[in-house]
C-alpha cells in the first residue's frame, strides 16, 4: 500500500511537470518591436510616384503639380524657412510623392532627394511638417597604388580608386606634376579617407599622403600637415618644401592636349608650317579658364592675328601668359586689372582661326616664348623650422606604411597633426 501511494505521488508530479512544460511551450515568443521607418513614415503603405523637378519650376509650382492645396502650399513655404531653402531646389533632382491608397488619392508625403546623402521629407496630410533624412555614411581609410599604362583615369579606376580621388589628386599636385604629360610607368601611391553611401564613394574626406614617382626618376611626396594656427591643412614635400608654386601647371581642367609645343607645326586651318609656341587644350565651349599665377591684365580683346578673344597677363620675374580663342571674358576685367592665381578670367571657345573649341595657351619669359609644359616655377615659403621634426617623423611613418615596412616607433599618428582626419583604420558610421 505504501509503495502504491509513493508511485501515485510520483506520477502526479510528472503529470504536473508535463502540463507546466506544455503551458510554457504554448506561450508565444515576444515579438520584437518594429524598427522605426527610415523616412519617418512607412513608404510601403502608400501609392508612390517618382518624378523630377522641371526646369524653372518653383517649390510652390511643384507642390501644386503634386496635388497640394494652394493654401497648404503657402503654409508649407513658411515652414521651410528654417529647414529648406526653396530657392535652392535644382531641376532634375528626384521627387517621390506618396498618396493614400484609396479613392481619395490624397497627397500625404513628398520626398525631395537633394543628393546621395540627404533628403527632405514634407508631410502634407493631417498636420504639415518638414524634416531631413540622412543616409548612414561610412568613413574608410584606404590606400591605392597606380602605375600608368593607359591613362590616369582608366588606371586609377582599375586599381579601385574613384573619380573623386582623381580630381583630388590633380588639385594636390596642380603645381608640381604635369598631368598632361604623364608617361607609361609613372606611379602614384596614396593613403586617404573616403565617404561611402550605399556602397558608392560619395567623396574624399582627406588624402593624408601621396607619392608620385615618374619613370624618369622624379619623386614628389605630398604630406598633409597642419600648422596648428587654425588654417586649413596643406601639403608639403620631403623636407617641408611647399608644393605650391608661383604658377599652376595648367589654366583649366583639360580633356586632352590636342597640340603640343613645337616650332614647326602645320596649321590646322591654313595648312602652312609655322611656329606654334603654345599648348592647345581641347575642351568644351564654356569650360572655365583661370590665371596660372598672380598678375596684371596687359591686353584684353580681339586678336587680329587669328587668336580671337585673347587675354594676356603680366606676372612677376619677367613672365607673361596668353590665353586665346576664348568664347568670352570673365566680367569686370580690363587692362590694368589685378588677378590672382586660380581666378576665373574667361571661357574656352573657338573664336578667331580655330577648327573647334580649345584654349591656345602661351608662356613668355622676358619676351621669349617658352614651352608651357616645361615651366618650372619657384616654390612658396617652406614649412616653418619649428615644425620640421614632427613633420619628418610623420613623413617617415607614411613612407614605411606605403612601402609595407614596419612603422617606426615614436612617430606621430596623423591625428596629432591633422585635426580633420580619421584616427582609426577601421570603418566607422555616422
């Protein structure tokens, strides 16, 4: 009898445990909270229409076209005052309109895509509101090694660089490297940080270091270094020599060189062999032309010798530069006007004796024509001596890194001398 009671008790406990387990198993798993919508509203709950801003279209005209009531449009413009400048809406930018998925087809939201990072959301139903949405931006520290075999553009892209990196490189070396005369075997190496959105490069944050090695043996380094006086970081060569020179290497962002420097060239229009002491930069009509150095306008107007619209500048140390076949001049220029390096002076054209739009660019030294591509202008002031020790250690650090060597001990990290660069080699998210 005693054993029967014990057995019955054990069976009862097992039954209760099993029931409890079944009850627990039957309890539903907690549902994770739904993540907030990226745009501030659930886009999949509306009928969407994608279009673009038309040429000359105003913000009010756009909103009326999308179906917003004129009175609400006026109120929306007033709301925009502190968030969105309605005057800076660009033709061609994408607009996404979201409507109620019912017979009313009421306009609920409008999204204006400003660029690859930022969009503006306009709430048009219930209460009016405006807010911004920024996509997450990844900051990557990278390096690239490019040897010229075809062109800088093609070779850089093949090596994993971006068009933005090419443009940044051209800006850094605009005084020191002749991008018009790059040869097969010339080499660029760089350490840089870039911004990436949705897997695409949207900008170059900083080029920390670059090294150009020409096939001829020429080497030019570019180390970004800040002086700590609040000024923007600038680039210096080995030993603290400034990359900035008295003259830029080119007066415009060129497409290609259509004619090199020669004293015996057949003229493309007349067919005659005559000296051509210039470099022709083929570029679309309207391409901006800039002064390669500080100077004074000594001639501006029509050149009766076939040069069309021409401007001639006088620079220091006996140099003069000439820019011909311009479609028009920059406003406000006249004989005696002072211009600074990089200042807009005109636009590429095909005026005068020309077969197509291009810039005829010439350089004179004490009245004698010289090859613009061989111009070697003086450097600016070198790095102040009190910065040389830290600069040289940073230079050694970058040279070791770019050559795959151990980084020397007791060398400063780039953040110690650059206040606006990445401090880590890891990818970070804004």
